């Protein structure tokens, strides 16, 4: 029962260091850019490490075909692929930055850096 209190005390002791590291991580993630593609590269979505869309590129030939449903599907697939890569990059970055802080496992999951549930 009291074993977890030590974890909480350690967490509180490291709060300032953790907050500083998280701010640095958020800044660094804004500079990371990953791409997701669909249709053999006909659509490319670029997303940063904070899961914000940076750009989308659509091959003009795809636009000329006039198949709106196909284009919508490819854009969706490219954006989802980029978001997946962004989440992976964020998780890897945070894991390396917080590895020596003694944080409880899973603390960062579901937050703004770990996937759904964040801001």
C-alpha cells in the first residue's frame, strides 16, 4: 500500500525537472516532420511531431482524373499514415528524454505526446 507513496514522492521531487524536459520535448517535436503517402506517392501528407498538419501534396494527374471519392480516400490514408508516424516519433522522443527520471510506466501515454486523450 505504501510502496506507491515512494513513487509519488520521487515524482514530486522531480516535478520541476520533468516540466522543463516536457517543455523542451514539445519544442523539439514541433520541429520534427514526418510524411505519410498514399496511391504510390500520389498524395503526400506532412505532419509535425505535435500531430499538426504541415502540408499536403497532391499529384496534379490525380486532380485531372476528377475522381473525388478516390482523392478523398487517398488524402485520408496519407494523413492517417503521417499521424501514426508522428505519434511514434513523439513516443520515441519522450522515452529517450524521460528515461532517467524515474517516471511511472505509462505516465505519458494518452497525454498530449502519447496519442488520444491529449490536447
